[in-house]
C-alpha cells in the first residue's frame, strides 16, 4: 500500500514538473526587446512598426513612433542539429501562416529564446526550443526614457 502511494506521489510530482515548464512566462527590459526584435521582421506588421522595432533593437531609442507596438506569434519552433552542425532553422507561425528561417537568422532567434528562458528539448540528434502565445509590447515613450523599461513579453515555453 505504501509503495502505491509513493508511486502516485512520484507521478504527480513528475506531472507537476512538466506543467511548470508549460506555465506562462514573462520577460522584460532588454531581453523582451531582443525577443521582439528577432521575431518582428517576419511578422505581418505595418512597415513603420517594423522600422521602429528594428531601430530600438539596433540601439536607437530616439524613434519618432509614439504608439505602443505589439509583436505576437502563435508559435516559434527552433531546431539545431548536434549531428549535422550546419543545420539550424526556426518556424514562426502567426495567424495560420508559417515563415521558416535558416542559418544566422534562425541562430539569432534560437539564442534569444534561450536568453528569455525557453528550455531546450532534444530528440534524435536535434535540439529544440519552442514557445507559443508570444505577445510583446513595446512602448516607445518608455523606451526613450532609457530607464530599463518599455518592453514586456509573455509566452508559454515548450508548447
């Protein structure tokens, strides 16, 4: 009887651990700006918003865009092979469309996901990082204050 209870407890703890990885996560400041900065070029945003995000990410906080900018993606799945070390790609899904990037652009997204705390997963010679329900808000007025604020993101890692 005691062994059965321990088994149930162990399984419950394992499930709780798995659920913790899928719990919503947040990041702010420079990491949030970086996450928005590497994802925004591939999303269907107005040109002025893409230009503003690119300027912020390139270190220019004096941008003449006043409204908040929202960067969203349904899912971002990055893969890097530890067998074919030249193979790396990311698939960005938004509104039913998927855009795939490879090479250095994929590497930048992969590395930024890791910086944001997305846990890696692996299978058969491939390392994965996946996030879903990405939503980043950039506030140009706050970013321009240069006090560390103005960029916030939320996402679900590993989905």
